[in-house]
């Protein structure tokens, strides 16, 4: 093996090792999770009845507690929403669970993946036991991209343990909005993952001077893919301010569910652009 090929092998080996370690860290820290509460995406809960269910209707398996043999009832979306509001689903680890109210017992069937949900809950419980650096709020939601189904959702509020941060909009969307900006850039500016972009200053600050569309000897070059993966603030700030503009950003924000009431069985705060 000559020197050139050995160096090529060695650099490839080191790169693959870094990638492997990165994937392991991503899995351990749960950074593949998306907090969608601010983004305003639909929380999809699928429910069904054993009989009388018609596609397009919202229904649960219900029976009169005083008359167990009674035919299952059809609930409106409003009735179902009111039922689900009585339970903190972010702390639930069962794909099927019961809700009992005076005169009505219901079984709710969800899309929750039990193993993944229990993993999220274990992360929450670990955070609760921290002596230092305890987070004020945590909100984690995992969505199946191909179908939109929510397969895990867990949250924690230090000041209000009964609250579900996954359904609230306490903070701005912040870096989540980079998903919107990146999508608009790819579709309207013909950017690709390898498009070369430049920024000045720190990756994680965003001062007015960093929004200037300049390239000088102090500028750092980075691909769109890496800027997205590392959530580089000035890159996306410059794309939004200097190349897309407010109208395009507004159009794409609305396409992602901002400024709209989302049809959902769960009451959550819609994102505002």
C-alpha cells in the first residue's frame, strides 16, 4: 500500500469513526426528537370503535358504565377533545388507555410507540433528579415523517408538574424556524445541501453586523447542510433577511402551519409568524 492510499484510508477511517460516535451521541441524547409545540404542527391521535366507525369521523370506544352492553357511542371531535383534556398525555406510556367520566367509559387508541415513549419518560425522570442544572421545561415530540403520526410525546414543567409543555407555546420557535427558512431556500433559491455560504463572527450569536451580506478574510465558509446540522444563526439570518424576504418567509411559514388553526383532537397553541 503506497503512502497516498494509506493516508486516504486513514482519513476515511477517522471520518467514519467520528460519524459513528456522532450517531451514538445523537441517539443517547435524543437529539433526533422534535419539539413541535411552537411549530404548530398537528398532534395526531388515532382513535377507533369496534363497530359503527365511518372513515373521516372522530370516534372512541365508549360504553355507558351503567349499561355495559350498550352499543358504543359516537363522539364529536369537541367531546373527544374535552375528554383528552382531562389527561396529561405527555406522561402516558400506554398506547391504549381508559378515560372514565360519569356515565361513560372510553378506551382511547393512540399511535404511541411504547418503547420510545418509555425512553422519553426515562429522560424526563432523570432530569427531575438533577441537583444542578435542572431544566425549567422540557418538551419532546417524535413524529413519523411519512404519515404525520405522533409516536412519542413527553414533557416536563418544573413550576407546574401537571402542565404539558408539548402543547404550549411559551418560547419563540427559534432554531426550529430554520426548517422553514431552509425549505424556502431550497425551493426558491435553488440551494442544495452543498451550497457554500459564509458568515462572520460566532455560529450561535446574531448581531446586526452579522446580517451584512459580506465576504472577507474573516468570513467562515460552510455548506448549507452543515449550517443546518449545526444550527448556525448568522447563515440563516442572512438567508432570511437578504435573499428570501418577509413575504416568502410568511408563505412558507403558513405552509408549515403557522398562523393557522390546526384540526386536532388536542388543544394546543398554534405558532405565530
